[in-house]
C-alpha cells in the first residue's frame, strides 16, 4: 500500500526533474570555493531575501548554529522563544559548542514574543551577567505566520540596545505565500536569515544562511569548524536551485490541502480543532485520551502515516495530493 505521509514536510522526495538537474549539475570543490552550482544557489537565495551573501549548509540546525556562533561569543546570551526550534529542538548546540547562554521566554499565542518582556530580559552592562547579544524570532511557528509589523518592532528594540536580530525562517516561503508579502520584505528587518530547502520546498538536503558579506564570511569559518564544509556539493545545491525556482508558489497548494484536511477532520465529534486557525501547511488536532491511544498504528493500517502526539501535528506537502487528503479524512473516519 502506498502510504499518505503526514508526519512532516521533511519527508518529500525529489521528483524526476529535480533528480535530472542534480545528475547534470556542474560541480567543483566548495571548500575551495569553486563549485559553480553552490555559488549559483547562494546568489539566488541571497537575492530572494535581500541580503548581500548566503551560505549553503547541510541542515537548518547547522544554519541556526552558525548564526549563533557568528553573532555571539562565549559567555554571551541570546533571547529566544521557549517553544522555538532554535532553543528546544537543536540539541543545545549554541551552549554545547559556543558557550552561548539561551534566555528563553514563552511565545504568545500567535507566535510572537512580548517585546516588553524581551526588553526586560536584556541584561545591563555589568560583569555579573551574561552579555545579551542577539534576539531570535521564528517564521512560521506551528504553521502560523508571524504577524506583520512584529519583526519591525523587534528591529527597533534591538537597535535601542545594540543587539542583532536573527530569523529562523525554516518555512519563510510558506509565510510569504500565505501573507502575500515577498520573502525579501519579511526578511528585511533581520541581520541574518536561515532558510530550509528540504521542507516544503522539496529539496532532499540543505539550508541556506543569508546576511551581510562580513557576517557570512565569519559564518563560513564556523561552518567548517562544525563539520559543514562539503566538497562537490553542487549535486545537492542543484536541488535547492530547482526548489527555489519551481516550488515556492506551489506552497499555496499545501496550504489549501491543510485547510481541506482540517475541515474534513472537524466533522468528527472526537476531533478538537478550529479550521480557522490553519494558516499554512500544518493542522493540529486534539483527541480525547482514549481515542488518541494507538491512533498512529490504526491509521497506518488504513494507509496514513502520522507522528504521535496529542495534539497531533499533521503536515501537508508536495507529495500529498488533494485526493490523498480526502483519503486521509476517510481513514480518520474509519478509525474514529
């Protein structure tokens, strides 16, 4: 049985055309800076988010890590959402490898940070405290787009205190498509931006870190230190180029499918969710404890893969069609 995989948008597989451009990619040695396809990807990505330079890295975790290591020194601090990927899902890399102290605080319901609380967490210039250097935001958060104007207000805050502003934009293009704003406009307030190529954009591997030229030069050094220097990586970069040139606008299809899924599940009495909260490609559904128990295993018997959890996160992507969403709703109905 062909399984409908709703675990994550990281499960996408390169299609025939993407595989073709990968196979035909012109390559060199990227550590020696002579892989033309990597150069092309970095120039393309930097231009799309309005930054001077970009750096191709193997993963989003490494992209955010290189940003932290570049912005902050040992004993420095970054302020970040308590539920943010950079803080909770990246192995504590900034602390483990950079001696950088995270200062988390709870996200608001819409994925923003209360900027008054953020300002209260900025440490005074006193050697008793870690030095606050950086504020990290995320867009999207749990499928929700950061409200327009929040990043601009955060920019004013960091400027008042001499800090830097980083965006974990793993799904930045989902935010752009949903909001109708360009990726360049969304990224404008930030000193650095991380973009994931291997989620909704459908590349098999890789992320890009973008920023000003001096920042990227230093981040390139850190990429080497943490083991991210690759050689003939144009084979992978070609997939990223293809994704950025062909898979951005089609993200709207994933968003429409997520809404279709939410509306379908809302008809079941045991499914607690509000389709009106679905903005991009993620649906969160909560079930009574007795119904949630063993649900992933029962759904798999009906051809649907989900990641365990309650609420359960269901993610649409380019490998799931509208017809398959309808099949998934039917499977939920049979199981529930």
